[in-house]
């Protein structure tokens, strides 16, 4: 019995070691010179099969424990430490008494923040009743129904002079895929403005606009704590139940690399910024007809469809189909927003989000 227990522990340990082992990409280079516009994810893609695991690839190098220490011109060299691949950096030094000079914003980020900067204050998901109780835009000084940058609008609330507000219109209403639970309503940013006069009806001058502002839209403060971190530390998401793709931010039928998607899990479920998911499409059910032949869903007769719903003996579920990888960058209570970093096939609404493949073997 003791031997069996010991063997079991060894196997469990081995599975975790295997799951945590970095897999190098076929044909990877031995070194790489960082270029302007590179990201940590992009650089890792030259070396790793799973580029989201760049923290482990560089984890033992104190010089680049902080991503802000990697700059264009640095040479990254692949070495092996205790059998594990690691990248070490040789900073680019100018041949002058002044040494190395770098702009404060010249460091290499984890991902291209330009792709998601517009979502820092845009597109939130909030409780629908709460949204309906927010201060409302009544109109503006201009006789026009539509207001743009520079216009003054009237808000049905006493606001503090100098405070900055976002103007939002109600978007889609979201429900969870599995239980049909109410997840909230999409709040779409149309403009931003600053309070210039306070009263029972306050005045706000518009500073920017993404869409024309109209009466009936709502305003809420633009909070500094809603900003995303300067860089992301990718790590495997591991939820008790799979998440699902709720919608495309741009209301596309199919999404691809660098598109933004809503998912139906949020902070309440343990989702955090930086969590990485593998995206899968549910495998289809194949029905075995009376002749013993497999029949796909789009080829079934009405009889075969009924047969598959009545008896599981005549139906075989095919494996789920891998779509790509998604990294969460903004989290709400019951939903989150993620950036599709890798896609081998188009991503669609209701696709399933699971723990990344590299860690599945440990479960």
C-alpha cells in the first residue's frame, strides 16, 4: 500500500512538472534584438509554443524581472538553467560618457496597450437598475439635438465644479450562457466632460466625444481606479466552471486576433486582469443512424434529430475544437473584457473558455 501511495505521489509530482515545463517553438532563434514596437508577448512568440508564459521564460533573470527594464536595442539570448530555457538580456549601451539613455515610456510592454487604451474608460458592464438611476442629460445650450466637443450640456443633478464625467448610453443586456442569469447592461461611452457650473441642473462642457451626445443619456464619474495596470502579468485562469464568450465588443459575428470580447465571468467568479484562457468550440454530436453510419447535425433528417434527443446511445459527442487564446484586461463584477491574442479559427459567441492547455495535464 505504501508503495502505491508513493507511486501516486510521484506521478502527481511528475504531471505538475510536465505541466510547468516550457515548450520551445520549433525553429526558434538563439537570440533576438528587441525592436521598437515589440511586446513581451511578441518576443516570446519567437521562442515559445505558448507565448503567454513569458514570465517563466524570464523569471529567473533579475535584470528583467520588471518588464520596464527591456528596451529596443537590447539583445536577448536563450540559455538553459537547470535544464529550463531562460532569456538573459544584454543592454544596448551607447559608446559615450553619458551611457544608456532611455525615454520613460520607451520600455517594452507585455502587450500592445494601444489596442486597449480606448477601453480604459469606455464600455463598462453595470447593473441595469443602477444605470437607470444615474444623472440624466436633459439637453444643452445649443438648440441642436446632438452635442459635440465644446458644447455645454445640462445634467439633472447637483455636481461638483471641476469634476470629470463620462456620458454613457445604454447598450446590450447580457445574460449568462448556462443559467440565464442577469449579468448587467453594457454602458457605452459617448463623450467626456467637466462640470463648469453646479446647481439643481448642472452644466458640463464636453471635452471629447466618440458619438454625438443626446438627451436621455446618463453620466457617471470617470474614476482613476478604473485604469488598467501599466503592464500585465499573464497567468493561467482556473475557474470551477467554464466561462463563455458573451459578445464581440464590435458586435461582429466572428472574432479574430486582437479583437475584444466580453465573457460571462467576473471578479465574483475569481477572474482577474492578466488571466489567460484557451478558447474552444463545443464538439458536435454525431448520430449513428439505422444503417450504422454517422450523420452530422446539418445532414440529419427530422427522425434522426428526434432520435438523438431521446437516446444518448445513438449520439456520440465529438471533441471540442480549439480556437485560440484570450487574455482578460478589464474585470467587472459578473463579466470581463478580454483580448484575443491567438486564434487558429474564428471565435464566436458561446465559445467555451478553459484553463490553458499547458496546465490541463496537472488536473
